[in-house]
């Protein structure tokens, strides 16, 4: 989950591979491509989640993550509106 608080965007990046912590064999526990990555508070960040097939209307009700999964169109809109240190 995302800890409560006020945070500033660290940076923003397009076309990024997000990788999980290494497993016992040293490989990332997951690798997921995102079109929009907007991190804050260390490794927490906003991003599109094209692999998540939940409808846009109830996405926030269905998934819990320390990353903030967004529908693609909404991630694109936020990416264009937000600046570093916002």
C-alpha cells in the first residue's frame, strides 16, 4: 500500500521496465513494461498498468499494490499534466 503523506514527484520517464526485488536465483521477481513511470517516495510510483484488465471504473477497488496502477489513458493524462517536484 502507499503510506499516507504528502510526496513530491522525483522524476518522470516514458517506456520503462519496472523490476521486482531479486529472487533466490538473483533474477527480478517480476519485469513489467510501462509507458509512463512517475516515482515518488523511493520506489513507489504512478504508472499505467496495461496488463491489468479490470475496468477503469473500478480499478481502484480491485487491486492493491505499493505501485499505483492507472488505466493507460489516465496515466498519459497525468504524465502530461504533472512536473517534477509537483
